[in-house]
């Protein structure tokens, strides 16, 4: 259900006082420090215990020992978590601004469902078994669904309500298809089940190299949309009066979210709630200005994703829980809290 932003969030984003700008900038710096600490923890802590000496040796010396191999794997995993987390956070923030729904996430427009359906199809009908093959199918599925949602939502006449309804309908149909294929093909069920829960465990340098151009392009586009999306938050008539091109902004926002979420989902599988929780929390202390929301979301979303990944490695030693399961466990209660708090505020 579409949730309109409260009137105070639709007010024009006035220049912040110097003190508030300084506080935001200081908070952004603290967020970067927190991200660095979590990234180091992701390299140092895992399902297999290593001493700090082994971790240091694996990072800065290349001797091919067991510890070095483990650290190299964790480094790739951490880099992918940084990229995917930033992409999901930015996609969520853009979609919340586009749909004017502070509880929206990339799943609202069917992007996750499109990527998942494409990968399941590749495994079942084309015999694709490698992660490098998943990447391109997942990205194509996300892009195809993004284009279909834009078309069904009215193309140049698209509105937030139409886009949300089209995305919800397509998601329901695709998830039904996913369940049917999984039931019918027992041989591929294990691989599909592992991929569809979302995981960073299969991260490789090759995967990072393949998705990096898409993630960089999507990030630049999302950050460039901050001002026009700020104008749209004040309502269509006001945005037009300020010179914003509504159709172009909506189309580019859909493109940015599709590229970011499609690439992240292609590399990691569908990971839920990251794109919902972080932008919503960030908005509570930055205000509605996307010029601050987007950078904060790009930094703090990897903190959540990598932190959840570290927790998943610790709680199930010597095995591990996939990060998608951990974020779902964390995100469910948070989502209920956000909905209840919003309903209370509207009463």
C-alpha cells in the first residue's frame, strides 16, 4: 500500500543552518569510520578462527598458506559486501523518494523477483551452474522487469501509485513461477535454494569485476538525481514550477534502482530489508534532503550488510548462516516497528 510522505517532508528543502550542516558532515565522517571498522571485522572474523597474526600475514604477505587463502576469500567477500550494500541502500533510498513511500524497498517494483526468476530459469532450463553465469541472467531479469513495470505503470504518464501496483502484481506472479519451478525440478532445487536466500559466501574477484561497472554507473546516476527527487517530494505541480522534468526523473530513477539492485542481486542473490531499513533510519536524523540521505545510505547500508554477514558466520560455527537469512531475521521486527510507529504518528 502506498504511504504518502507527511506534509512536513514535502516542504521545500531549505538550506540547512551551518551548525546542522557541520553535524551532518561529522556524522558522515563517523559513518565512514564505522564502515572501516566493520570491514576489518569482516576480514578478521569468520566461521574458521584465525589469529590476528594470520590475518595480518594473509593481507600483506603472499605465501600461499591456509590462513592466507582464507583471508583472501574474506577480502573478496568483504569487497562484494561493501559494493552490494551500498547499491541496495542507494536503490532503496531512490525508490522511497520515487514512490513517496518511506517503507518501499527494491522488492516493491519487482526487481528482486525479476532477477531471481531469471537465475532460476537459467539453472533449470539452460544448465547454468557458475556464479559468472548467474550474474548476467540476474541482471537481465532485473532490467526486463524494471522496463515492464515502467511500461505497465504508464511510461511517460507513470505515477508512484501505478508503479507500485505494477511492481506488486509482477512480483506476485514471478514468485509463484519460482515456487512452481523449484517444486518440479528437484535436481536444481539445492542450488536455487542457496542462491535465493542471498549470500556473500561465493564472492570472487571475477564476480566483483563483472558487476563493478554497473554498480559505479548506478551510483553516479543515483547521486545525480538527489536534486530533482527533492523537487518531486514537494508534489508534481511544485516540481514542475521549479523546472523539474517529472518523466525524465522517474525514468532515470527506475533505471538507477534497476541497475543497482539488479547488479547486487546478480552477485549475491536477493537480500531483503537492507534497502528498506537503512534509508528509513537515515532519514530520521538527516531530514528529507536526498543530498544527505543518499551518501549516508551508501555508507551505512554496507555496515548493516557486513555486520549481518559477520553475525551469520559466528552464530553457526563451524558452518554459517547466509546473510540474507540474518537480514530477514533482523528486518522483520524492524519493519513491524516502523509500520506501527507510522500508524501511531498518523492517528
